[in-house]
């Protein structure tokens, strides 16, 4: 048997924000109920998920699982559930809606600056009319001219902000609802190739309570309020011929979707 030593541990439940593997802290051994943690081969070439009971006492008879292979399989399974055609259409719709709302927000901000400029210009005009009405001996022109200069500085500042906003290009969204398959593949690759696995771990923990790994199947206990899309067909995998079961997590009174 290959000699292994434990390198990192995973906190059971809620994921692990320091892990370099995607599912540390979320996996549970179906045979003994212990959490599954990362260990490496003696030379550190390969990393494995192994249940804690096996690591400490050899009390579980299950074999350790290659971390890279299990991560890849689970990502495919979970992405198939999350990145459904309906969900991706909504993402694309939201992207286009965001681009449109960006333009509206910019135009609203510009209009606000323009109203303020108009108000300042009226103040300038009132000062000029006051000087003309009372003459140079009725009011200190130095004070009024200083006030006029201050107003002009504020006008110049606002006009600069308007110019900056006008120069900003709105977000360009080229993807359409017909590109959902390519988008799903892109998102899967982004997760697998992420240089921030701890962030991906936190992402999965946001809607997964725990993942129970058995000999022939995997059971994912999820948070129904965070994941309500229809369940897809199980992905074929020789290691898990019975596929994947999705069940509501602890504390939920909602049944899994059919």
C-alpha cells in the first residue's frame, strides 16, 4: 500500500477557505460518517481525499480517492445542475440588463450635474444683476467677484465630471441566449482552472451542506433555497455507476426536485 501522510485538513461543513482543493471541508465518508480530508503520497506527487477515521486509526476500509479526479467529477456534476439552460439564459439576460442600466445610471448622473450647473449659472447671473443694479459704490465688488469665481470653479469641476462620464464606454455584452452551451463550458473551465480554489470552495459551500461519497454513488445535500433548478440526468462515471443523488440539507423542510 502506498505510504501517505496527512498534509492538510478540512473543517467539516461550510468548506475550507484555505484549501487548495475545491471540496475540502464538504466531503463525508458514506461508510463511517467521518469527514474526508486531504493527504498526499510520500513524495507529494498525488493528493487524495481520505476519511479521517482511516487516517487516524485505519478504522474504515474504504480506499482513498485521487483529489484531482474527484474534484473534476464533482465540478462536472454540480455545473450540470447549476448551469442549466434556464439559469444561463437568466445570466445572459441579467448581463444585458446590467449593460442597459449602466447607461441609464450614467445619463441620470449627467442630468444631475447639468441641473446643478444651471442652478450655479443662475446664481452667477444674480450676482451680475446685483452689481449692475446698485452700482460699484453700493456693494463691495471684490466680495461678489470672489463669489462669482468660486461658482465658476464649481461649474468647471462639474463640466469635467460630465466629460469623463461621456468618455466612458458602456459594458459591451456580445454573448446571447444562443451561446449558453459555450457559456456553460467557459464557466466549468473557469472553476477548474481557477487560481483561487479557496474562493471556489466558498462558492460551493454557499449552496452545499455536505457531499457524502460512497463506493458506487455520491449524495449531495444542498440548500434548496439556493438551488431550485430541475435535476439533470446523472453523468456516467465508472467509479460511481449509480450516479449522483441530490437531497435537501439538514434543517430544510423542502423535498428535492424530481
